[in-house]
C-alpha cells in the first residue's frame, strides 16, 4: 500500500482576454460589485456604452449573457417557509417551489474578486509521487489563467494594499447550500425567480427565520462546480461601481498559463516544488459577523424578497 494524504488546494483565476490576465499580474485588481451579478439592465444602453469603451458596461453585458457569471441570489441571507410569508399574495403559495428568501440591499455595494480552487490528491508510492486533480469546467470564464504559487505572500500583498486604502476585507472559501422548501433541500432546475420591489426590514425578516443568516461567502449549490474562493471588500460607500486596487507587481508569485495547459503546468510546478497550497481559512481585517452588519447598515437594514415558482 502507498502512503496517501490529502492536501488543500491551489488558487487559480480565469480571464476572457489576455490583456486582463496581464493586467492582473501587474497587480491591478478589478473588483465588481455584487449588484453586477444580480441586476438586469437595459441591454441597448449597455451595448452603446460598451462600444464606446466603457469596461464596466462591457462587464455587466457579459454577465447578463453568461449564465455562469449571473446569480440573482447573491447576497441572499435567510429564508422562511411560504406559510410564514406575509408579503407575497397568498394564492402564490401553491406554486412556490422554494422558501421565501431575502437579499440584503447592502450587498449591492459589496465588491468581490473571484478565484477558482483546484483541489488535488497527492500520492506517494515506492518513493514516486503522483497527483490527481479535480479540475473544474471554467471554459465560460475565459481561455487565459493564472496560478498563485505563493499564497502566503499573495495574501500579504492584498492585506497591505487594502489596509493602505482603509478598506475592510475578508477572503476565503465560498460555501454552497441547496435551496429549500419548508426548510428541506429541494432541486429546482425548472423554475423562475420572482421578487418584490418593496423592501422589508432585514431584522424583522430574520425573526421569522430559523436559519443562521448567510453572508457574501454563501451561494446556491447550483454554482458549486465553480469551487470558488473570493476576496470581499467594503469601501464604506453605498456605490455599485467596481473597485480598482493595485497590490503591486505579482510576476514573482504568479504563473500565467492558457486554460487548456493548466493541468500540465500545475504538474510541472508541483514536481519542481514551485507552488504551495492555500490554507483553508479566512483572512482579513474584520470578522465575517462584523462585515455582515456593516453591509446591512449600508443598505439601511433593508432587503428584497424573492421566491422560486414552478
């Protein structure tokens, strides 16, 4: 029998354009607000703005067209069974196929940068090492990629840059959860999400919910194949615009690679002992509980209700 042990994961990130990949290596971070993942905007205006070189409009347009990057449930923090709901019309309960959810408005102002975790198993047999990868399907995110070779130094540079801006941040794993109906997991592949325009108070809704309220590191398990790790930043402003942060040149701790060559490059780096795994923990200058309260306040402690019908 060989000696087998499980290691954590390596961080990767994918880009649609080579120029985005090169910009990242220069340390230019572009953090979209969660609003760009959840909202639907008029396409004609976005097309006109994108044609004039508006990168923000181009990003929103791409996400609206790319289902892998759209998630209307980003920022959903809790749910209640339909029987406890008082806002949706009572006659809708018969067609509700999930619990009623609330998305905190403050998360519209939450800026994020997303990465992908490549988990692996390392085996040693008769003094020879072999590596098995769990390589996610990320073709919808681009043909160009980077590999973080030195995660501790990567985190240190992020920490320095964000603290110099007096922003609050946390980075770590995204957790995936199934949608529920009457607090039990359900599979809703054939359904649509409806929402109410009139917001409700988050605290009032949470009193009706028996679940612990989620945060920006919790997502629907529909997206679990993305195996995401993310940086979450609060700049203290109720603004849905993207955030740009420079962390300094990263070429000494980042390896660039084409997506199709990712597995081969990872193997090469491992055999040359040129890459280190990421530790499974959260980093930052504020706790997840504190950050959650900050975003609630930014959204005036209000949220929008949503439910899936089908």
